[in-house]
C-alpha cells in the first residue's frame, strides 16, 4: 500500500517536471500556469472572451497564457500587430504544428496551406493559389459570372418566401460553399444535395469544436488525445471528407484535357505535369489538402459575414434604405451589378466594410508561430511560441475609429462623404499570411449584398423580439440564428 502511494506520488512529480511550465526571461507577463494544464482551467472554455479581456486589461497589449505546457502570446492593438506581422513578418509568420487542428485536417503528412509552416513549399502553393484565383476565367465563366449565377439561386429561394419569414442560415452557407465548389471543380450543387450538406456541417461543427472547450483540452493535455472524447467526432468527419475529395479528384482526372483547364483542380494538375512532384511542393496529396483548405476557409467565413450583414441591415432600416437609394441610382437601367460598380457606391462600400468590422468573423485569425527567437514591444519571445493575433482588439480599438463600439458606416466615410479605409481595418489579417481569398470574398460580399438589396427589402419580424447582436464564439464566429421577413421591392407589396 505504502509503496504504491509513493510510486504514484513519484509518477506525479515526474509528470510535473515533464510538463513544467515557466516563463523565460523577459517573456510577456500573464497568469501563473498550473503544471500540465497551463492556464486552461482558469478560463471559461465555453466562451473565454470575458476572461481573456480581464487578462488583457491586467497585463497589457502583449501578454501570455499557457496552453498546457506550451506558451502562447496574445497580441492586441494595431501597434503590436504592425511590429509583429508586418515589420517582423519573417519571425512571426510560422504556424504552430501538433495542435488538434493540424492532426484533424492533415492528409498523409502534407503541409496543407493554411496550416503550413513558413517555408518554401507554403510560399509556392500560396503563390499558385493567388495567381489561379486572380486569373480565374478559365473555361467559360469568370469569377463574377459564377457569383452572379449563384445569386440567382439565392433570389429564387427568397422569392418563395416573399411575405413570409425565412431563416437564412443554411441558405448563405450553401451559396458560399457552392461558389467555391464551382471555382474548385466546376460543380454547382442543388441546395438539398448530400455533398453540400455534409461539407457545410463539417465546417460549421468543426470550427466550433477546434476553438472550443474540447479543442483546448486536446491541445493542452496530450495524454487524453486517444480517449473517446467529443473531439473524435471532428477527426472522423475530416476522414470522411478526405475520402470524398479523393473520389472527386479521380472523377476529374478521367475527364480532364491537359492544357485546357476547366477549374482550379485542372489548373493544379497542369502545373503538376509541368513541375513534377519530386523537386517541388506540388503533388496530388497536396492538391487534396489545398481543396479542403479553400473550401473550408471560403464557406463559413463568407456565410457568417453575410448573416451578420442582414442582422444589422434589418435592425438599422435607415442604413438599409440609404444603400438601396445609392444602388438604384448607380445601377439604373443595368441588368446586373458588377464589381467595378463599387467605385460609384461610397456609401455601400462604407456599410460593407463596417459590417466586416463589426462581424469580426475570424476573431483570433489563425494562430501564428515564431520562426526564430525574436522580440516584440520590448519582450523576448523564443522560437516556436504560439502567437494569437487578436483581430478583435484592432477592429474595435479605441483611437482607431470614430465609433469603435457601435455599428456606424461613418467609420469609413470622410467629411466629404467619400469612402476611406482606416489602417486598422484588417478582418483578413495582415502581412504574408493575410487571407488568400480576400479578393474572392470581397467580390462575393459586394455582389450578393448589392443584388439582394436592389431586389428585396429585409425586415426584422415583429414577433422576433429584441435582436441579440452577441455572436457565438469559434474559429469563425456566427450570429445566433434569426429569421428575416422578405418584401419584393419591385412590387412594393407583401
Ligand atoms: C469574409 C470572408 C473571409 C474572412 C473574414 C477571412 C479571414 C481570414 C483570416 C483572418 C485568415 C488568417 C490570416 C492569418 O493567419 O493571419 C485567413 C486565412 C486564409 N483564408 Fe480567408 N477569409 C475569408 C474568406 C476566404 C475565402 C473565400 C477563401 C478561399 C478562396 C479564403 C482562404 C484563406 C486561406 C487559404 C487562408 C490561409 C492563408 C495562409 O495561411 O497563407 N478565405 N482568412
Ligand atoms: C481580444 O480583444 C478584445 C477587445 O479588446 C477582448 O475583448 C478579448 O478578450 C481579446 N481576446 C484575447 C484572446 O485576448
């Protein structure tokens, strides 16, 4: 009996030593960690925002917490952002490896793109991705036409609901997923299709698991990783998604004509023919990973931004109306909006940017990691430290905005009513890791918003009560579910 207690105690002490946590010299300050668990037990894992706010107030713009035994530094405010992500970009643009999200999405040890560390392979893939999206227009359709085509479907759905209320949640997710699927492999799915349902669910659920309670526990406490805890569901779903992508790839390879790309997959395979997979980062596994990254990153983000847009536009009807006046004037006599029209619509531009600011769709960006020993705001930060860029702190920073805490398009208008973009506007983050899909996302948001506002009036239902603007926290945040009432502006009646 005594012997086993001693043994147990010894084992425990050994564990404490093994997972010892301490701050290195001049490391950013923060709360005292507990061995093994770090600071996770001190945070409300369901919604850590309030606890973290307390820490930021107490310790300043650059502070640290421990995820288990791994130190992480949270960066707040424009000044610290610029020093880290822009001026010292090479030091701060890595990605942490060995977190739950890496294990969940990794395909056969390929590097992905979103989660790839700061290395030549990532740079090659990223450059290819940006170029291919920018030059899109292979096959017969331009990016703009693809988006407008999807908007027709959204309109059809709304038409069926004119006079009634509709919950737009699924609708916007389907639309965003469909747009990126057409770019990737030229398939537009029916909104009831099983494929689209699976992926939309995958992205929504896992984005909440990974940044939520179970993700934190997985990341902090390595020896629970194989236990049958809720995070296993995310692993299972990603595995199925990989099989689906392999089927898709096999199908496309059968029908492809080299040199005549129809979509992103074909472009990638053409590139692979050219460079080969020995001396480059291009490979079919890498392609599979890339498809998932773009599909994942392009769905929940865009959809949740749209959901936030309509939540606010319904509850600020004067702002909605003023957008509609500008849209009517600029598009007078035209069938469809195009992305160029934004230059004639300063007010709509201001509203759209204000929506993105207040939506704060990816509140903590994607975690970064230091690539070497470095310094930030006078603190020393060793190589391999997790960096958490707190985008919220910049998008709502006092001193950077006319009204930081209020929904107000004036944040993006000067005295002459012209559109201006303050430096602190960075919903897509900043530096070398800035969102790769920014161009596509901005085009989607503009065209969808303008086309829908031109055609419909959106009304907060009388029986819906007071709106709740507080989002649900996650890697991507989403507004709480709501319904909207739709009125056709062409008929002016319900
Ligand atoms: C409103 C919509 C969107 C928002 C708010 C958004 C925001 C972000 C943010 C904050 C990051 C992390 C940047 C960092 O680590 O510092 C990111 C990365 C990324 N986004 Fe987006 N995104 C959106 C739409 C899209 C779309 C449509 C695509 C796909 C075409 C996309 C693809 C990516 C990729 C691939 C990365 C990883 C880049 C890298 O690690 O090099 N995003 N995005
Ligand atoms: C990020 O900044 C916001 C606003 O300053 C704050 O409420 C939140 O707690 C911060 N999050 C972290 C992780 O520090």
